[in-house]
C-alpha cells in the first residue's frame, strides 16, 4: 500500500468514525495510474451493507462532468461543433427568440434558460419528451451569451437532446458506447440505472437540519424561480426508484473510481483510451464564460461544461482543475497541471465541501511533493 493510499484511507475512516460522514469513496489517478482507492462506512444504514469500490452513488451534478465529456467526444468526431446553433439540430428550441443559442452557450450555462416550469414534479423529470418540450418553449432570462446562470436541471436535457438529435441515440446510450464502455466502467457510470441494479446503489441521507434550513429560505430567491423546492437535491428525491432509473443527465450515478477514471482519460493520461485530443482538452478546460450567477448570485467561471478550481484548496496548480461538484458535498475533477484525476463520492448530503477540501488537500500535497 502506497503512502498516499494510507493517508487517504485513514482520513476517510476518521470522517466516518466522527459521524461527519456515513459512507464514502475516494479514487485518485495520477498520470493515468490509479494511486488511491479508499472506502469507508456503510452504503445502506438500514442493512449495514458496507461501501465497496464498486458501490454506485447518486451524486447529483457530478454527472454534468460526464454529460460535458460526451459532448466533447462528439465535437472531436465532428458530429457538431461548439458554435453549432441548437436550432440546427432541434428546431423547436428556437421559440421565443432562442434561435441564437449555440452549443457553447449551453456548455457555459449562458444559454439563458436555467429554469424549469414552477409546477414541475419529480415525475416530470423522468419524462424526457415533456421536459424537452417545456425547455424548448421557455422564454429566455437573458440574451444568450450575455450572462451566466447555473442551469441545474436544464443543462442535462439541453445537452442530452442535442446529442439525441445529432446521433439518433439517447445520451445514456452514447455515454455507454463512447465513454463508460471503452473505459471499462459501464457498470459504474450511469445517467439512468436499470432497476435490476438498484440494489447496488448507496442510500442517501440528509444531514441534520437540512429540512429546516430549506424551510427557512425566502421563497422569492432566484433559485426557486429556476426550480421548485420539491426538486431540490434531498435524500428523499435521490432515493426515488423512478429518479434513479431515469435519464437525467444534469446528474449522474457513479462510483468514485469510475468518474476519476473518466477524468484521467479526458486528461489523456490513460494508455489504452484517449477520449479527446490535447488541443481539445485545452479548449474545453479554459475559461469560456464568467460573471455573477443569475440564479445563485455568486461569482462564477465556466469552462466548456466544467466548473473551475477545487473548493477550499490552496494546492499549487489547483486553479487549473476542471470538474463538477455534486449537491451534498461530493466532487470530481481532473487537473492538467498535476496529472491528478480525483473523485470523492458519499451518501450523507452535507451542506458544504469539508470532506472534499480535507482529502483533496492531502492529494495536492502529495502531488506537489512528488
């Protein structure tokens, strides 16, 4: 066992022992080689089923990184371009003046359609045609490309429908054929998980006080304009069988080692799989849009489908990291400056990224020290 594996295994064990986490996975690749595969805790508190390296977690928006990666693979192959207008593939989307929206706008959360209808239900999220029709008929919040605002749910349907129109296949099938399959992780990286596989998934749980905090939030917040409270990422929502089975590519169901392996492949470090070229990597991971987020009000910067940086860390080169956070405190990213591909997945939905900060600092120090 290498020293980094020992350090990370000890850290995740302490997080579980302290009660801060229930079940957790951490996976790290460096320059294409797996250097950490650490697990601790239980996947299902009711049965005591332990977390293993194969356990699949619903980590919400971590899946956007896989969604973006599918798009880059298809751009690499010339199926469409970043500056392809969405209406060229999906004519109905042009309603209400949205005909200027491009794939680039979609990937940078600047398309101007961050919201779903206020009466959208969890059942609606599972109805692909209904959600795409609602988004196509949506009135934009701003002129495409002039603002940024987190497209929490709409990002997945936008990219997914672009992919479906361009290839004739659901994005889940393209993910399996073009990304997860070649990487050997087709049984650990999903958008929708077959019902027959639900017994392998971790059960989510909310941290104490989460429901009260949500109830106390002012109802006029812009984020409630983007999606009703019933769609916010809670354990109840994330444990629903219909949500787990549905293709909702704004989120993803994955193990840490599967999504870390994907980022290592995006970096171009795996010997046996290359997803995109070096030039594509540089373009896809450079700052492409920035500004005050029109949904959450925070400063934000976006690459093409990935957020930038690592929450709370100060490691050398961490500003070059690209990836996606998951509601509840999970995170996955690749870092071209260090060759690190990192993922932390867990089933206790906390309101911060304390675990990510602690573990990624350990990894960053190891990378800095060679």
